[in-house]
């Protein structure tokens, strides 16, 4: 068995140097690190080898590592495992990962270090065969539960539910149910994949194609499942029945029906494949189909005892327990629901984002309470301003969704209604808004013209696994003599981005250091402004634009440098494309408005979920983002329009809207623990908004507002021309400053200037 002394001799270093490298010390040269790692590999040296060779007896401890114990299946597995191992004299240590792969890895390494006799694991990273191979070779005995890893040599016990799911869905189709939905947690896991396969096969056997809108995949937490449940039951053609395989999914559907005030006779039937348990009670509208988790646990328990007894001689085994198809009780035909036409219509124009999706999902609640039929039209962000411009002084819409920088212009031109009299009726209604939000989002010319609807700001998001990689930490220290950490300045940002760009560092775990997007004027401007402010520059001095300052030029040159550490497409990306690059695992960092991070955490699309860290922007200053709802001054039903705004920003609705991605700026939503489980960066967003700055422009000489859209177009072009090499930073900014200052002049002054 190789020793640390053997490694030191082969690598040509001291015994202490080997010890420092194994323990993660950063003050060791990269050359020595590579020599030691090569020697360890050649000698098949394991740091724990000596400790394990001295182990004389069992620890009589078993670690049980599960993603949660909220799900009935997980709770039952732990309860039964604990009882079975206790009978044999073992102590079970429960650890919860919350689907965090980094935490799971740490727990497994700790289990190895503490020499536990075995680990019962329901993994959240089944694809990490390198980790599982290393742990097995190091002597850690793992039996996998329910979620099969890609490792062919593993010991695994799970359920084979494909035939049961196929039988269940076939019975529903035969009974006349046409729209059968399914709500699953991440499809990458074994039981979920089998259930979905059975669901698809049943449809195919009836000559049917699975309808995409009836299939929902979510994260494993209750809040993520609630989001998808709301989407399913609130769709234009909701499913008649929904198949689930966990208790949280079942509860989410029942809660969604309750929240949306769906009458009992119109609610979808829930078919729940659940653990067999005498504690299960009948629930109205739910059919239970048992899953034999007790048998699964007993089989896994015996496998672990055999593994402990035989040690390395116990070769890998995979056991799938066939789940017996169950005959469902008699299914009643679905009654026809008579729909009563609402008396009046209220028309709302929203931007296409998650808040609009939340309103579409929850609107039945408003309609039930008010008797109005709510019509929601939506436009993409780049077209939204011009859509409102087209509606000036028309009554086609009752409510507008307004980007914050537009509000001053809309208020001055009397396009939106003064809301002071409405606020006076209930002055305490918005008393739990986040600090300064109401003033920033609502008040112009000393009056209220809009109500905060969604809020966001820019944060720095980064790959925790990349920054925590000891090898990367050593390399960074060797190169820069600094600790590898999320950057606090924009100079540090470029340094770290270069380090994580494979073009400059072939050992980087990511292809690029960052993602960027300057295709749209809004993208380039919003990425440039935080740098401008952090470098000490400003857009204007209160009267004139000052974008030709030395600070402004340095900030733009810094931004241009960042493009060396991003993909070649970055100049033509926008926020959506940035998010796609980051969630694909291509980049180590991204600076983005928090509302655009929604898709990054979608389990069905993201490769970095569970690996994302977050913090303030470099320079600790960001652009305030968000939208407010305003009443169209030309609307013929202003009172009803304000009632919609009041409902949309209500305390109860704000929590649901935020879970769905709407991010209402109320403490009620931000401080809700369930919301925090879905968006852990939400509280940091609230903190960052205190350091955020508004996009405020100076007034023209005659006191009128300059269009934010014109400002973005001019500055956005200067930014784009610079980063694409069509102009140097100083020339582009000087030209933009001159054009903007000319826009501030009246016609007479402009003639004089000419």
C-alpha cells in the first residue's frame, strides 16, 4: 500500500508539501501540485488509505442521505431503514441534501473520512460516475435507493413502475378521460422516467399523441411543484385527471385548485402513486395507487448487510422491484361544466414575462371576485414602449404595464392616471412594500401614477463548484497571488473571467468566463451603466449629459475587454440568450437581472441547478429594474382598472405571483420561506435594490421629459459600436454625448447652436 512518503519521493517534494496539497493549502506552486497529483495517480494513493488499514472494527454507523423527508416516500424510507438497522445495533445518521449536488458530494466525502460502515443514498447527481467510482475504490460502501446512477458497478434498489403507469393511464383512457396530465419532479431520475415512459406508451397504444401542455416537470420542492400545478389547472384546456408519484405533487394540485377557486365538480381527478401506508386516508378527488416502498427498503437493507459482510468481494447488483398494476375503482364520467359569461371586460396590456404568466394563471381568482372577464394582451419587451405609444389617448386598454424609466414621460403627457385619490382611500394598503420601492416605482411630480408590480435588480451569479474547486483555487493563487473568490470590482471581474476562459486557461472547467449580451440597446446600456457608476462616472450632472468623461471611457473599455472572455455570439446576445449559455454550463459567471434567472433554475433545462452562487454586482451598484401597473387615463372604467391593480399586488396574490416568477416587491413575498426555497437570491435582490440606481434623465430646457427610449437607442449604439470594434470608446461616447445634449435644447436654442 502506497504511503505519503512514497508519493513525496516520486514527486521529488517534501512530505510536508504532499500533506499541504492533500489538505488544500493554496500557497503551493502549480508545478509541485501537478507533480504530486501525477505521483498519487501512478501509485494509486488514497489519502485515507492508512487510516482505513488501521481500522480494527465496524463503526456501527450508517449514513442515510436523502434529498428531503417532506415527501412521503422519502420519510417512509428513512423511518423503516432506521428501524431495521437499529435491530442490528446500527445507528443511522440522517442527512438532507435539498437536491444540492455540491452538498451531497461533501456529505459523501465526510462519510468516507468518518469511516461509516455504509451509506444509503438517494442521489441528486446520478450522472457523477467519477465521484462514485472514486468513493467505491476508496472503500466507501454505497447502496443507491430509487434513483439509479449511471455507474454500472453500483449497488442499487429501485422500483420499476413503467407497467403500472401504463396500466393506470390505459384504464383512464378506456374510461373516457381524454385530457390526462402528468406532474413529475426531475425527469432525470429513474422512477420519474419510468412513469413518464409508461404514460407515453399508454397513449401510443390508443393511437394518441401526448399533448405537451398536459406534461409538467418541476423541481422536487413544494413551491416548484405548486408553480407547475397552477399552470396545469389554469390552462385554457385543463386536464381532466393528473397523474403524480409524490405527496408534494398531490398536495400542490389540491392547493392550486383551492387558490384558483375551481369548484369541486370542475377539479381534475388526481391519481397518486404513493407508498403503501395504513396512515393514508381517503381524500376527495384522489385515487391512490400503492407503491411498495417497504419492500424496497427491506431489499436495500439486506443488500447493505451483505455488502458490509463481504466487502470488496460483493460485486455490483441492480434490483428493480416490479410494481404490480392496480385495478382502479370505478371511474365516474366527468360532468359538463356550464360556463357563465362575465358581465364586463377589463383589458390589460402586459409585457411578456413571468409576471404576465402569473396573472394569466391566477386571473380566475380576480374574475370570481369581481365578475369581470379579464383580457390580457402581451408584447415583447422591445415592442412594449411603442405599443403604449400607439395607445396614447385611446381607451383600448384599461391598464398598462410600465417600465420604470418610462413613467415620468407618461405622467407628464397625462397618458396614465393620477392615482392619489385611490391611494387616499386606503393609505395603509402598501405599507409592507420594500424600502424606497414605492417612491422609486410610483411617484412622479409629487403624485402617484403607478403601483409597483414586479421588481428586480442585477446580481452576480456564479458557479459555486468552479470557485470551490481546490485545483482551480491553487492555480489562481499561483497565477495572481490572490484568493479565488467572486469578484468585488470590475477589474477583478475581468481577471476572474479570463482565468475561467479555456482559450486563456486550458484547465478551466468552463469554456468561457462570463456571458454578455449587447444586441438590444437595453442590454448594452444596462450592462454598461453599473460599470460607469462603479468607475465614478455618471450619465449626467443634472443639466447636461456627461458620458464623454474619462471615467465613462474607462468603464466602456472595461466592458469591451469582458467580451474577450465570452462567446463569439455575445455581441448579438440579449438576456435570454445569456441565461441559456449560463444554464448550459458554458460560463463561470453571469451578471443579470434577477427576473431573467427563472429559466436558469428549471430542472428540465438547466445543467447548473444546485451549483449557483450569487452576490452583489462588482462595485456594489446595479441598475434598478422592474415594472409598475398604471391606469390608462383614457379608460372608461378607471375604478375597475384600479381594482385589478389592487388585486394584482395584494399580499396573498403577491406570494403566489412571486412563486410563479412575478417578484412582487412586498415583504410578505420576499420574507416568505417557501418563496425563498424557490428563489434563494430573492432576499439578496431586496438588499441590492437599496444600492440600485434609477435610469433618470435630465429635463429638456423647456421642462419636458426626454424619452428613455431615445436615450437607450443613442447610448446603446455607442456601446455596441465599441464592443464590436466599429468605433473606439472615446469617439463613440463623445458622439453620443453630443447627440443627447442636442436633444435637450429647444428649437430656438438648437438654431443658435447651429
